[in-house]
């Protein structure tokens, strides 16, 4: 975002708005490299509750990638990598997932075996500067996942009709 703001302020050309018919229309997936597919699927499916949408195989039949469905049009793409493979650059800082109720989600994670810090529920109860409640967790490979609960005053909710509906339903 800081790079985009700097480019916009410098007079550099920017992409047209998404509603102009050209340019970026949606974020459909984020790709995550994992060293242990079963462990990753336990986290994303068994603990976070995502659904497996489909797999693409390598010629030897092992998974090349696994698509996990977040909602109707958003996915997390899991790429199994051998444990000795160095991380690909650039590295994604985190993936942000919106949940209906953050406290309930953390309780469900904990009940499903995810170890939370002793102060997790306290940290998650603090309203962030952007108007959301959030808490960072990590998948088994250390990829950061931001779990956010929208509020009606959340900056993202004010910019998104879908997130506004989610924020209103979380009351």
C-alpha cells in the first residue's frame, strides 16, 4: 500500500479503477508453499475449516498444488515443497482471512488442537487502528494468517459492500 501511495503521489501512472472495465477486479487466491502437505491440510481444513476445492497432480501422481476454498470466489493455493527447498522470493507477509466472530474462531482453533498464546483472547479483544479485531496465527510452515473480525467502522468494511454485510452480521 505504501508503494502504491508513493507512486500515486509521484505522478506515476496507476491502474484504472476496477469498475472501469479494465484493471484488477478481484483477489482470487494467494499461493502458500508448505513442506508437509498433510500437516498443512490439517491446519487449513481441520483447524480453520476451509474446504478442499480441487488438486492438480504432477506427472508422478503426487499433488502439484491443492486449492482450498475460502468463499465462492477466493482460494488459498497450497504448493507442497520438499523440506530442504529454500523459500521462494519474494515472500508474502501474510494472508488476511475475515471471520464472523474472532473470539469464537480462536476458541474453535484451540478446541481443534491449535496452541494459542496465553494472552490470545485478550489481544484479539483490542480494537485495531483500522477498526477491526484481529489476531495473527501461523500455519505449520510459519506462514502468517491474519484472522480479522470486521466492525461497521472498519476501514475495509467501509470500502466493501460484502465486508459491510459481514461487519453488520457480527454485531
